[in-house]
């Protein structure tokens, strides 16, 4: 009887012991969670730091500021490739002509999204900018349908209508509303949606590893940002001695560049370890946290109308993501 009990307990332990496949799934889940937390922290920190530099520190050069993050991304990935720490699996046979036709257009719309996204901090509050980001699904759907990459469905349209009405109500309740900033924000999000569509159209199933992706994509965006800086910001930057402003507090700008690199890298990591849908949901949660922190710690003004409007927008966002999840699960 004693031996039977021992055998029974041993069998129970063996039955409940984690299988290799379960262990791999758990480890991937833990890794994905780590990426999500790291991305949310880095992205939120960069938002507040950029707002500080652009509005409080007097560094009124948004294109220059976002160029720092991309320059750090390209420099770091290039060094890792040069010293053999990162292998080029998919881009080693890439020709200059192929790069110009396939990667450069993606870099152009990405640069426009980054530049205008940074310019909005000169016109709108941090909390209101995060509220406006709730309208992204509407813009994305319009671009995807317009490019023939997605078919409109009644449930996704219903969700988009609700979140658009909620966002409009939140905008109506904004105290420091400026049309210039709102137009820049919407154009920035439109450019980001267009980037995703162009990425899907030009690259198809070609997917780069994390650092290889930065190595390939960063210089294309940086090229357009440098051109934009030269045309729109350099004269004022030189007249106001922007270099001296950077030299007076180099740690702030080095931190901004490093955070920009982290956000670029971790964005790819989160999408690769989860899905684009999960990334959108996590991004919206992060935006909500940024709004709360902005109001509670940085005393950003928020009206009751905005709270109601944003709450309605979040209901619409939930409806939209639920509909998209249904499409993915049905293979549509």
C-alpha cells in the first residue's frame, strides 16, 4: 500500500509537471509582458521629456528633437552590425534601387508622422494629445479601405463612429483648443496609418529582425527629417544658438535620444512578441495612464466634458478592437 501511494504521488507529480511546450509558451508570455512594460515606460517617459524640452526648456525644434532618437537608433544598430553582434539575414542582398523603391517611401511617411507628432506639443497639452490618439482606428480604417487592404464591416464601422463622436466631444471640451495643433495631430496619425499601409504593400511578408529593422528603416526616415530640419528649423536654430542650449543640458538630450532608440526598438519587440492588435490595445491603455499622470502630477487641465467624451471614445475603441479580434479569429 505504501509503495502504491508513493507511485500514485509520483504519477501525480509527473502529470502536473510543466511540459516543454507549456514552458516555452510561459516564457514567451513573460518576455512579451516585459517588452510591454518596458515600451510603456520608455514611451511615456519620452512623451513627458519631449514636452518639457519643447515647451518649458525653450527647445522649439521638434524635427531636430525626433531626429536625435532616429540618429541614436541608426548609430547603435550600425555599430552592432559592424562588430558582428547583429547578423543581416534579410537585407544583405538588398540593392540601392530596391531600397529607394521599397524602403524610402516608408521612411518618408514615417518622418512626416514623427515630425508633426512632435510639433503638436507646441500647441496642445499632453493630456489632450493622448485623447486625440483615440481617433487612430478611424483614420487607420479610412486609409486601409482606401488602399484596398481592408473591407469595411458593420461592427467595425459602429465602433469607429462611437469613438469618433467621443473624441469630438473631448475636443469640444478642451480649454486650450488650437486648430493648428489638432490638424497637425490628425495629419501625423494619418501619416502613421499610411506608413502601415505602404509597409504592407511594398514589403509584403518581408519581416526584419528587431535591430536589423532599425538598421534598414532608420536611415530612410532620418534622411527626410534632416531635410526637414534644414528647410524649416536650421535658420532659427542657428540664430538662437540651439547648440549652446543642448550643451547647457546635454544629459536631457542624450536621454531623449536614448529613449527614442528604446521606443523604436521596443515597438518592434512588442509587435513581434504579441500582435499588432495587442499593441494597439496596450498603446491605448498607456495613453490613458499618461492622461491621468499629466492631470494628477503635472496639473494638466481637464474638463468634465472631456472626461465624458474620452470615456465614450474608449467604449468605441473596445467595440472596434472586439470586432477586429473577431475578424482575425475567423481568418477574415
